[in-house]
């Protein structure tokens, strides 16, 4: 039975896992779960029984079910080490982990759709302008300083840092965030997006795109 990934095409967290599965060459099935207003499959009893948090991604591998993208990616590194996305040696290994958590913990949550919807509904403010740009820039300032001179975020090999960066830059461009101050990050994303593993994971390449 192949690995099963419950995903939504526009979810950047699910996007990360799709990239990693492709890079590792793991046989898997992507199961779309619509987060679209009026559909909200993630809130249905069937999905909630799998993942009480009612979010994507959610990964099933045999009898094992895992939520949260970082936990999923750490599991894939341990269970399927053939194509490693974490450097073996320190300090590089910890640097990649820290870079991933800068995005997963400090940037993405503040610009998550649930947060932006709450800001718009409860405070009658538009979070897609200055709010979104501010938190992208705050996070990317440090990320730019940490990044190497390429071609990827940390040198000559694709790592989880690239897996996290590409979806975050995709989101930033979606909301027209100026990114000229981050040339190393954008250069790494451009190189990554030339690879089939990244192209096949893109939101527009998913079966549920625009659903």
C-alpha cells in the first residue's frame, strides 16, 4: 500500500510534503481534501476521525498516521533515508532545521489563511497588504543572511530548507510581496523550480487545482 498524503492544492504545508515525497522518489497517493469555503471537507467527520486538528497535510504510511508537516518530513527522513534532505554533519544539520522552523513557526503561522480570515472578520482589517508583507520581510531578512551563495539555500545540495522556502516564496508572490531585497532566496527558488520534483508538486499541477 503506497504512502497516502491528504493535501489541498493551495496549502503551503502540504506543498512542502509533496516536494519531499517527489525528491525521495517515494510511491505515494495524493488525496485531495478541499479547504474551500462552502466545501470544507477537512471539517467533515470522515477526515476529522483521521486528524482531529482538521488541517492538511496528513500522511498515512501503513497503520501510521502523522499530522504537521515538520513531523511528517522528519519521519520521512528517518524511515526513508535513501535520499536524505538533512545534512549528516553538524552544524549544517541544525542550521537546516533552524531555517525550516523560521518558516514553519515564525512566518507561516502569522500569514496562515485561518489567521488572515480572523483578522478580516473580527477586526475588519485587510491582512493581505501591509500585514502579510511585514511578516514575510521580517522572516526573510534573517533567512537571506543565513543562505549560502547557492545554488540552493545551503550550498550544492537540495535540503529541507529549500523544501520549506519554495512554498513560502510562492505564497509571497501570490500576495504581491516585493522580494528584491532577498536575491539569494529567490535565486535558490528559481533553481529548485527547474527540477521535476518541485514542478510536479506545484499547486497548479495538482488534480484539485482551483477546486
